[in-house]
């Protein structure tokens, strides 16, 4: 028979609490250049790559719960101007204006709840 009297239950319970508080990925998806990750606490990360024209709309694969998400854009060439974006009330897409450039590819990333 095993002697369990020497097991440090306080340490084991502390480790279990720590393990239960860890966040982990519960869902992933990718197709072509678009992708997303959903974390156990509801955090969403997603991104993609588009060949931007003067004006474009990026439709999020997973809508955010509110407009507190963070969008990041990276142009693949010197644009000579900046990217302007407009968040929508629906949290399902974002409109971008790509300055004076007509055909500059853009990598995008957005994260939030």
C-alpha cells in the first residue's frame, strides 16, 4: 500500500490553481493568407495579407465583441503616405485607405475580445 501522508497537498493544490489559470488556444484556422486563433479566455488574434487598392475593406474572420480591438497594418513597400483605418460599429470589418498608393500589398493583424 502507498503511504500518501507525505504528499504536500498544499503544493499540489497551488500547482493545480496555477495550471487552471493558464490560457491556451482552443481554436485555430487558416486558409491561404488568412488565419485566426481563439484563446480560452475569449481573446482573438487574426490576420491576413491583401493587395490593397486606394480603398479596401478587411472582413474579420471572427468578429470582435466590441471596438476595443487593436488593428496593425504593415505595407510591403514604401508607400509615401500612411494607412488610415475606420472601425465599424458591427466589429466585423475595418475599412482602410492606403494613401496615394494604388497597389501596395498589406499584411494585417488584429487582436482583442
